[in-house]
C-alpha cells in the first residue's frame, strides 16, 4: 500500500516564532514543505531541501533549505522518509537512502556494542580505540577549542609564560610552515613558551601547544625543535587527547554517544580540562604522532631527521646520567627531570623506527636556523630575567 500521508507532527526554529521555536504541523504538497504553528506558516521548496537524521539514536528528521538558512524544522515521524511526494524527487530520494543507511549502521553499532558488553568487559576494552576515534570525530571543533582553552588557562595560573607579544614575534616564522602544511586543517593553532627546565612539550585539544624553555635551549637546530613540534601537532590533528578522555568515560555514555546522543559525552568533556595537562599517551598514539609528524615535516620542506636526532640525543643523555647514579631514588629523579622521555618514551625500537622514517636524501630543505637562534637567545634572556626577578608578571 502506498503511503499517502502528507502531514506530520513537527517542531520548527525561526526568529519570528514565539521564543524562536514552536511546535506545529509539517505538510508536504504543491512542491512545498509547509510548517504551520504558533500562528505562523513557513514554507520552503521541496526541490533543493535537505533531509538529515539527528538527535538521540537518529530518531529525528531535520529539514532545511540553503536559500532559507534561518529556518529549520524537524519531525520524529520517520514515515516521512517514505512519502511519495518526496521520494519521487531523485535528489531527495538519494538523501533518504543515505539516511536509512546511517540508521542501519547505528543499529548495527548498537547491536555490536551490546554484544561486546554481554560477552566480556575485555571485548569492549579492546574495541574502545576505534570507538573513541569514531566519537572524537563527532565532537565539534569549537568544543575541542573550548576544552583546550580552559586547560591552558588553568595551567597559566601556576606557570610562568613568555610574553605573548614576544612569542608572536619569534615563533610563527618557525611554526607557520608546519601549520600551513596540515591537510584540511580545522584548528586555529596557538603556541606558548613556558619557563620550565624540563625537556618537554605537550599538546591540548583544539590546537594549543606548550613548549618548555628547556626544550628550546636543549635543541641544537630548528629541525630538532620543529621535529618535536610536528609530533605535538599530530597529537592535535589525530585527536589523541580527546580520544584518551572518551576512552575513560563510562560505558553507557559511550553507547548513548554512538547512538547519536552526545549530551552525556559533551558534559564529561566540559569538566575534563584538568586531566589534559601532562597526560600520557599509549605507545600506539606515540607511534602515530611520530609517523604523522614526519609526514608533516616533509610536506613543510623541513628536514625530518631533526626529530630522530633529538630523541636519540636525549636518550643518550639519559643513559649517561643514569650510569652515574647508583641508588634507585636518584634514578627516579633523573628520569622525572627528562620529562620528554617520561611522557614520550624514546625506546630503542621507536628511535629505530624514526630513523627509517627520516632517512636522509639529497633533498634541499628549508633553512630556519637564523629564526631558531633568535628564538633561543630570547628564551635564554626570558629564563634569566624571570629567575632574577620573580615578581615579574609574564602571563
């Protein structure tokens, strides 16, 4: 039997409606999608209209038209996907087919997750990596940026940062080639230099990257510094910090998010900023950041061997310093002081892999050593000045 229903219970959003939204009835006919409610009648042409699934478990159909971006309506009656007045339109029929596939996919995900939960907690644990990656891609970039901004503000309360004007004058000539080389970049990157003798750097969701003064002063070339920076950029673009948080959330929040209800997950993210500072990444995340960092360096025409050389140099220094100390407590102190190795462990296997990824060739790379030396000199002055004048406000 052909479905001839042409009206559906609906809700609409529009500036002229009471409080900007109201409930009403959605009708299909005469080449138009017509919404009536709140004493108003609003319509958009069927041709060119966009139909998308959304809401918890994708149980809602959202309707809009690019010619009227201020108007959106939705219905929870999925029968609209079978309306012949709409399915006769080839473009809309294609949208419906895509929506139905998405709904089928979500049902499959729900069934799979349910079976994992019933089968064994360990099964869900091993599936969490791909699940976290899938959900991370659903989080709006604006939320990532807000999360990173909140974390950096908290970190600034207890740390001494190099003045932003000085950083903006010195760092962009070095970092801009890397940022420009990011494919399909959705982030606005912010770089900071903090007074900290640990040889370290870390990334926060949304494009916030903090570089320790100790890292800059320990590096011998622009390539060494930018190798580490490229690695941190990869942590951002691969959403490793966000995926860590998602993996740590409860099972039911993750299942709800998989089914389209992101509210619980977003609520967890809103309170997650304190967890992001100096977080540790899995060996797989570190390996991924190495590989993506090397790709980024090559795309930016920066010698990728700097990353391998720097990690090798730091590992050699750690080995030398540990050999000079006999007792276990002192060993721990030395390992903690080399923070780059504790948060980004430079294992022999990892360094060997980096060597393979960054094998030297006859290519002529970008020369940024003049810019690097200017940065290094300024950072040395910053560290010296703030050490002699602890009352100076550097934030």
